[in-house]
C-alpha cells in the first residue's frame, strides 16, 4: 500500500488522514 510508506514519512497525521 502506498499510504503505508507515506505514513512513516509524514507521521500519524497522514495516517489519520486516510484511516478516517
């Protein structure tokens, strides 16, 4: 998944973005 790599780069903010 593309967002999986971005999550580690951007942080929890990006993670929460695509999780919700």
